[in-house]
């Protein structure tokens, strides 16, 4: 038996109780438009999980917990591109993590991904009876009663954090007393070491390759100890940017048509926002909106084809302005000019990795965002004159 619905009408604890008591085997998908997670069950026990959020991918999870560096992640992913071997196996072979540490971290990653669901305010769910991934998973064997207990604890902790950090948007942690940075807790150490009285909470989460929840968990303890305070500085007024130097576009094949999706669509249709984004030329927004609609209609071949068409269009546009995998990006503005510019935390992350040595593909590998989102950010930075791209090179992290 398969079921689906909204978390507003059937809450997560009810869903897990039904799955556990019915001793179900299959896959539970939960989607909140930004992220989709899968929880796998066998005979009512949770055996593993997966997530579409890049910060929950194994490589980024290991960076967040201090097991590997960004450069080690880039090198391992480069090996993975050619060998098609699982990333964890590559890292063990390279000697940067032991097999026991890897399995422990994979179990922790799976559990953290599930516990995070309890902090979601709304979303949609669908359970497919009898469906499990064909590949081997690191089992966690979590029973529903334990899950509900720890999920409730996570929710209570999040409520307590909200008392200290009611709003994360634009909030900057500011040091007012000495921080006690632990040596035996790598993730806490990495988070505290990122506090520079300028980075926002979102920027710190990106820098450490983790979720805002994990950052806020650490910051709330320091706020309680009065070693930190939160400030909300006014947004800087962007200085007029000079026009980028004209470039000779690289010839590319004509992109596939995307007109079928922007035909006569009712304003009340789920595709109406997609149509508006496409007509405005915002392919990145249209792609995100289409993916959200497709998660509710996974069998739609039209949606699949349109998503692939937009993805190809984005890649073609990015390539046409010179953002090739082996090209070396350079900053085109001084630090003072960049400080005055209005930049998102994601753009700042990319800018901070542009060092004159890393090529585009290396930076893409270490970005805690999807590759397409990162390519769009590269495009925006280039078109706004913040970066330039040198001729293609063979320089890489490897």
C-alpha cells in the first residue's frame, strides 16, 4: 500500500508510527520544494536515508566534521570521475579516513538527515511500498520509537535555539568575549573559527559545509555564555559596476526548445511560476520551480524533458561566455570594491575559492551547492564584472 499527502494534514510522527506499526518495507520521500529526502525502511525499521541537499552528501559531511579538507574532497571527486568508484572507498584507499570512521560517519549522516525532517514546518510526503535502492547501504537499524524520541528532542532543541536566534537572515555573530574553542570537537571548532564579525550565519554554514541548524546549535551556546551577540548590519548599497569588457562568444549548438512549457498555462497552474520565470529569462528559477513540480509528478515525461532542456540551455549559456571546466577564474575587483558590492553568501563562497590556481571544475567540486546553481553563480559574477576568466588551462587541484 502506498500513501501520499501533506505534512500539514498528516504529521511526520504519525507517518512513522504507521510505517513502524505496519512493519512496512519501502521508501518514504519527503519534499519541501528546496530539498527532497528519502528514508528507507525494512520491516518497519529505518535502515538508511538520502538527501538532495549537497551539504548532506558524504564528501561535504566529512569536510564539515573535520575528516577531510576541501582540497582532499576535490582530489577524491576527480578520481571518482574517472574510476566511477564510490567516494567513501576512494577516501579509504587514499588513507584520509579509515573504514571504521567512514561507516560511523555514514551512519551519523543518515541519522542526522532524518532528524532534520522534524524541524520542517511543511512539505509533502509519499511512501512507495516495497521500493528500496538497488545499491548497498550502510544500515542504521533505527526503530520508530527511538526515531520519534530523538526527533522530538531535535524539535525541542530547535525551539530553544530560536529563543536565542529568532531570525538567521542577515544575522552576524559578533565576538564580545573569548571563545572557548574545543580541540576534541572538530565541527564546533570549525564553526567558531569562522566567526570574523563579518560573516552571516548562512555564510558560516556554507564555509563549514553544514546546515544552518548545526551552526545555530553552536552559536546559541555561545550566546547563552555571553561570548557572542548577534548583529544585523544594514545591507550595503552596491556601487555602480563598470560594464564588463566585451567578449567574443564561443559558438555553441542551438539550445533545445523550451516553448512547450510556456504555452497557454492557467494562472492557477503549478506551472504558472515556471512560465513567468522563463518569459523573464530566469532559467535558474524556472529550473528550480520545475524540479519542485516534477517531484510531485515523478512519472511526467514532459517535465523530465523540459528540465533536461533547461539544464542544457544553462550549460550552453555558461560555456558561451567562457566558463569552461579547465578555465582559471580571477577576481576582477579589489577587496574594497567587493565589500561595497551586494553579494549573496553563495557568491562570496565562490569568490573566496578563486585563488588564481583552482580551475572552474575544482571549485565546482568543493561548492556546497548543486553544480548547476554554482555555474549560474559563476555566470552572474562574470556578467557583473566581479570576476574574469583566463584562457583554458590544465591546472587543477590534482
